[in-house]
C-alpha cells in the first residue's frame, strides 16, 4: 500500500513537473517568436511591395500578380499551406482594368465679349486627377452641378430631378447627404455612396463627362463606361466653376445635407476634359489565401480569419501610388504575424486563415468573392479581423462589431501584458458603415463577427491614394507592434477552450 502511495506520489510529481515545464516552455516559445517580429523585416517587405516593379499593384494587372506571387512564395517558405483554387494560393476572378497612358488635361474655357475664348489649364495632380477608369477621349461641355449624383425614389431624393444633363459634364460630391453613419437609417443610403453607382447613374441620365469632388486622388473604383470621360477635381477648378454664382460647394452641400433635398443647377461654365486610357477587358486577378491547419481534431474545424487588401490604386500616367500605408502596411503586419505563428512551435488548436484580397480598391471584389464561397462555414468561423492602413502613429484601435465585444478582450490582454500601447476599443457597427469601402463591411454585412484594427495618433502625413503613399509613409515601429498584437491574440484565441465570445 505504502509502495503504491510512493509510486503514485512520484508519478503525480512527475506529471506536475512535466506540465509545469510544458507551461514554461509555451511561454518561452511565445516570447521567442514575439521577439523575432522585427521592424527590420517589416521595412524590407514594405520596400518590396512598394517597389516600382509592382506599379501600384492595380488589380487585374500583371504587376499585381507579381506581388501576389511574391507573397505566396513567402507563405510557402514559412510552411503556410495554400488554400486557394486547385491547391494553389490563388483564388481567381475576372478583373477588367484600365491603363491610364498619360495624365490628360483639364481646361476651363472662358468666352470673351469679342467672341474669343480664354483657356485656363490646370495641373495634375494638384488641381485634377485623371480618371483611372475613364473612357478615352475628349469632351467639351457645360458643367452641371448635381449634388451627390444620386437618384433614390424610395428616399424621395433625386439630384437629377428637373435638370437636363444630356451631353453635359456633371459635377458631384462623393458620399451621400445623410451623414449619421451610426444611425440605422444610414443603411438605406449607403448603396448610393459608391463611386461606381455614381458614374453609372450619370451615364443613365445622358451625361458625357463627370467631374468628381472625391479628394482629387487616384480612384480606380468607378465603373468604366466607354462614352464617359471622368476626372477627379481639386479646389482651384472647383472654385472657378462656382465663381460669380454667389455660392460655393461647401454652402450648397451643407444646405443639401441639412434639408435632405436635392439642389442641382447649371453653372454656365464650359470645361474640356481630355483622357488617354486603354481598357483591358481580359484582366484576371486573385486573392492570396494561406492557412495554418488546426492541430485539434475537433477545433481545427473552426477558423479565425485575418485579412488585408493587397491591391492598391496603380499608376495614372506616371502618377505612381505605391500603396504603402494603404495597404502594404496591413499585408506586411499579417505576414510578420503569420511567420511568428507558424514558427513559434506552439500548436494552434483552431485553424488560422490568412487572406490577402485583390480588387478591394476596384469595389471590394476579393472579399465579396471570399464570403460567397467561404473556406469554412460562417457558423464555424470565430471572426474576421481586417487590417487596412495600419502603420502610422503611436496608438492602437480596435473597432469591433457588437457581436464580438468579448473577443476584443484577447487583444486587450495581449496589449496590457506585452505591448503597452494606448489602445482604443469600440464595439458597434457604426465605424464599419463609416468606412463603407473597406473589406470589413463586406464581412460584417454577411454576418461575420468582425474586428478592424487601426493605428491612431498619426505621426506622418497621410497621402491617401496619392503618390506620397509609399514606404516612407509608415512607421515600422507601430507596425511591429500590430504584428505582435495579432500574433499574441491569435495564439490565445486559437487555443482558448472554451473560447469567450
Ligand atoms: Zn485600403
């Protein structure tokens, strides 16, 4: 009996010491990989993705594909398995694209009393930005202001009501007059905020040109219509169009926003827009998908997905936007976290999916494709985490859907324990509707628990869709910490049993 007791005690202490060692080892493993995430690698990968050889990674182009192949090679090198079509890393879809051959031109034609015309020419990109999905050609016509360019009978709102734009150039603002993104009412308006809709609606009403007050930056997210010449417009030509009318765009749109009543009018100004583009209808592009398969027989059927768009806005006639902050930063953060997760030696019970979407900038096409044919059923998906523009600043922010408020705790704990950055956490849908052109909203609207990770308190200027957005537009130190946060939180979430939703 006594011998049995001794053996039992011995066995128990062996088991106890073994599990104690195992625990220590797990912590050691966790920290070893944690410290292997370096801003040096992050900077190198940023420079690679911002390299001119990828030409701004426009979805559909061969240059985008070259960047997708580079990322896939990294996944392969790190032992992350392919989860795309036919055993590859790539999930393919059609993506026609437009090459902008030169920067074109924008002119104001001012008729004089003596019958002559004074021409005022504008400069790109300060005054205008060539339409990146514009038809090719030249149009000279009167400019008609059409508010937000939307026709919504169910909302009793129509910018084209009672105004003839046939053969004219329409001038319009981005977004919609209803601004309260946190109000459920906004859901009725959101479909009219999309650029593609606006250009299609202009063409439906017979316009032949479109001047878009869209931040005067690269925008391949408009519908290509052969007969429609499009260009983004900056403050100088905008002021010239309103000159002498006794109003300006700010006061007019403020009035529209307040009343939710359209207010459109002919400006009497004649402008000429010239574009030089080549349409490629044969374009194809892809998402890049890799997985770390879960090690637990049951829990491996549950997936945690993290994604970032790999595509950027391309190169308009020499105006190259390398897409550094938007969104090589998200891709590189995930790469660094992915390598640490696969190399840490800690077995992950659940499956982790890494998704780099293509065609985000051309209309959220990659994320829509992914949710239409998901790798894991939605009820087996823990959550989707989206990274878009995560590399400028000193603070961290999580915008979570209300459905995964509890899951944010894993990120908060990781930050408190190991990273110690200021971190803001919100759990409501409003922030997703406030960024309707981000992949996060696609997942949220399709019923996924969704978290968007951001960096805050920017320390560098943000060159949104402008040539300044290259590898110098990010701060590698915060990117290192985002990657570490993802790595730590995903390790915890993959292995939590039970998992707190
Ligand atoms: Zn983006």
